[in-house]
């Protein structure tokens, strides 16, 4: 089993994790970053649309361009990254305040030790079952992120005629992307009385392309056995309950879901980190430290942000604080020797 010790271990190589690792290294800490995918960049790798970096850089960048600026800085600082590495266990703080991690990697099992952890694990999309979408389980039901991955990274067209459930930003962006690739987006259906995506995305992704937005309307059923054949949409009242008699069947081959994100916090919960029911992420102080001393949380695993610029700033704050914590702890241990 390979052993590695670092001042700060960052879990997650997306925009928050990259920013945290860079900030911690610039603060003087020895940093190790763990990423379960084969490449750094997180979700930004598949976000080929522009609009990133307006606050930080004052220009419109695509997701890969924005991520590459951080990746370049990351490598210039000589920070070590272990990709295709999965953290399987984190032991609660040892008597000396350090954490022991077990991870699986291409090189086999790893035993890692650190005085502080930065959890930048991002979030995942809600699925059809989590929004109680009735019907069988035919092919053609995708989350917006999955559809985006298929088109932008795999070069596969997931649909020719679809409906989109939910008006989150990824769903709005995919409405435009699918239209540009030749698909027909019948409409975007949002159960709430107001859209949840950014105003700029409503205009640039829907209104500019003539894609209708139906508020207070949801998908109630999906028809089809082998493949989606149609979806039933229905108006909902102010209690989010379907209004009888408003059902409409729409012929389509896919239903794209943009129905919210869930922070990935299984590792935090395994450590006994106190969670905030409002954000579904860890409760943390102004330095981003959670209820477990030495454990910091940032980015979309802390709370879901609208802009990646804010995610990066959040990561930098956590990275600096984690470095200060670890270097202080190291100084105390050396003084006791």
C-alpha cells in the first residue's frame, strides 16, 4: 500500500478543488489533490458554451477555457494530483489531529494522511425517480448533464424531439444546444410559477430561439416501453398538485430533466459533519471550516452556486484557511517534540 502525507488534501478536481489547491499551495502548504475522473476540470470539461469568467477575468470564456487557466496555474505550482482515485474511507481525527484516508487508484490502494481536508466534491443531478416521474423505464430519459456529456464529449445525439422538465440553467443551455444540433425542443416545462435559471439564459437560450417556456406546468407521465414515445404534461396549482382536465400528450423521443442539484456530501457525513438543512451542505464558519476541526467545505458541495466565478472564490477561501490550519498544527507538533 502506497503511503503519502500532505499538509492539505483536497478531494475533488473541479473549479472549487483547483482553486482551493492553488490557494493552499500559495499559502505555503504541501498539497495533494484527489480526483475520481481521469482529467481535472470537473463539470467544466463538458460546458463548451461561453459566459464563464465574466467576474474574475472580465471576458467570456467557455468552461474548458476557464478550467484550463486554473489547471495551468495548478501545474505551474508543482501541485501533485492523483486522478482516477476514489476515496473509500476517511477516519475521524487521530489524537494528534490528523486524518487518515484510504483511497483506490490505478496504482492500487493508498494510505494518505493530512492535518486538514478540503471537501470540494461538487453535486449531482436529481433523477426521474427523485421527482416521482411516473411510467416505465424506457430509453430516452436523461438528466440535462448527461445529455450535455453525450453531445459535447461523446459526439452522440440523444434526441430528435424532446421536452425539457425544469428551467435550471443546464436545462436552458441544453434547450439551445439541442436546437443548434437540429433537434426540436417542444418546450421547457417548469412546475414553479417562475423560472429558476439566470435571466440571461432565459433570453439567450429560449427566447432568442423561439423555444416556449411553460410555467406552473410539469411532466406527469412518460409513455413508451423500449424508447420514450410521448410525455404527458399537466398544469399544477399553487400547491404543486396536477389540475385535472389540463393533461396534454406530447409526442417525443426523449425527456430531459433539469430538476435541481444535490450536493455530494457522503464523505462529510461519514465524518459526522453537521449539515445545514437549508443548503443540504455542511454548516461552516466564515473560514469554511465545518463542525469537524480541520475539515473545510467549498463549492457546490457546500451550496449550489449560480456562477463558477463564485465557486472559485469559495474554493480559494477554503484553501487558504486549510493551509493556515495545517501549518499551525504542524508548528505545534514540532514545538512539542
